[in-house]
């Protein structure tokens, strides 16, 4: 690393992960410094973050907002724009660690660029591994870039595997809260409103991830991400519904032993662990009160009711460009649902339609993944207009 203090670039600083990351950094000023922040449209929050953290530069994805940021910053902060700006900052020598927290496919290229420049990656953008897991894992090995997961489930598995041999791992068990519609009959899915779907029982997240949690697609994406992070096949990855969200995931070993990582549902815990690993540092916050908790429950997910989870397993088993197609269809469908252009149950139907329409290419190069993503978005957008 370039200095004793980690110099950090946050891709997506105004999102939920970005804001939690800044809170972790604020509490550990002797360990971390914010070098760069990036934002999409939430310029008002970005201004506040600039005032508090004094980064060297910021990236605005939408160029029309750049002049307002320059004016507000008064020339004290470098302002870059677009995907080119993201690619530029992750190359720079004044960045040691990149927190990849952009939502969706947009996180792929800058994460690849950061890996090529041997930055430490704190990965919160699960879509990067979903659509290009084979490419990403090869690049991480080639460039010896540390990649540590930030998702609570993958952080839990990562923590459970510290000190263990890979050959001793039998199964990964990802827990899921079940979302707001765990007990809603499937026949009522057509009545679900955007407002209801955005009301998660345990976690405070951005809109896209919250909808993915409601459909269980978020868990499906995590299954594919776990496959690439921990090198186990789909048959050795299980999803278990755990409504209390206290156990964040588990690992079963060949001797039948199971390790679990527990904690309150607070994203600052896995974020801080990713930044300080292999150390553990005190974090101010709540702790699990087991007598008050009294019980924890577990049961299998209903993949007929929550079709998105099954589609993710299908995409993983198919491989090639299919996960990229699944992801692109989901992003377009979720956006359409949030705009109230389609109903809740249409999300899984559109993803299924995209996957059925696509002929997967095995071992794709990056250009083929980008092409599959683009064509799928065009296809699903055209279908949405007919609904």
C-alpha cells in the first residue's frame, strides 16, 4: 500500500453502502482517508460528503451535474465525469482501496480496472461477479489484487473460512430474511405495490436492492457471487430462510461441523471487516442480546413462489453469458416496476423470457458479456412497452 493510512475511493458514495462506508471511515480517521467519491444523481448529498471528508476529487456520472458540483466545491476539489472518470481514479497512485458499491452492471468496468492496477477491492457490487465471474477471478489471480466481499452473507462465509482449508468445505449456506412478502400468498402478488415492496423488514438499502430482496433475486445473485468467490458448484450452495437476520451465513465442513457468523443486521460490520482485514477493530454499535432474541427460525425457500431464486440457480448452472442476461433482464424489469410500468409478478416473467430467448455463449470474453447485456436490455425494454 502507498501509505500507513489507507487511501480510499468509494464508487457509489451516496448509496446505502457508500454512506455506511463513510461512517466507518469517519470513526477511524487514523486508519483511513477518503481520496475520491463518486455519485450518480444525488448531488445534494455529495456536496455534504465533500464538506465533511474533503476528498481530492469526485466523479459525477451524469455530466450535466458536473458544473453545479464544481461551483459548490469552489475549485478545491477535482471534478471528473462519466465512466472515464471512474476508470481514471481507480488507476491513480493515491488510491489503495476501492470500495465498489455502484449498483448493477455499471460497477463492472471500473472494478476490472482497479484489479488490473492491483488495488485492494472491497466488493459490494455483486453484479460484477454475477456477469463476469470467470473473468474477474482470473484477473484477481493474475494481478494478485486482494478482493474481500462486503455483502453481509459473503463476508460471513469469508470469516467462517479464515484458517480453514478449501478442501474441507462441503457446503455454503446463505441465509435470507425472506423479504416483506415471505407470508404473502403468490395469488396476491399482482396486488403488490412499489411502496410495499420497498418496505424491508430488517435492512435499510437502496431501491433496486430492496426490490431484489422482495423477489429473492438478491439471494440468487448472491448464490452466483458465492460460487465465484469460494469456488464451489451450485449443488454445494444452499439458501435458507432465516427471518431474524442474525445469522448472516454458514459453512458446513466435511466432518459435519458448521460455522456461522452472527451479528445484528448492520452493514457497517462487514464494511469495516473488509477494510481492516485481517485485523478486527472495535465498532461502536448494538450487540446481539440472546435472551431477548429467544429464538431463531429456519426453513427452505419456496422457489415456485419466488421464481427469481430458481432462475438464478438455472443461470449459474447454464453458465457462459446466461448470468449476464439474467442480470440485465432483472435490472430493466426492476426499473420498470419502480416506474410502475409493470406489476410485481412481471419481474420474474420477464427474466424467464429473456433467458429462454438467449443462446448462451460459453467462456465469454468481456465484449461478449457487454453485448449480451446490451441486447437483453433492448429486448426486455421492447417487451415492457407491450405489457
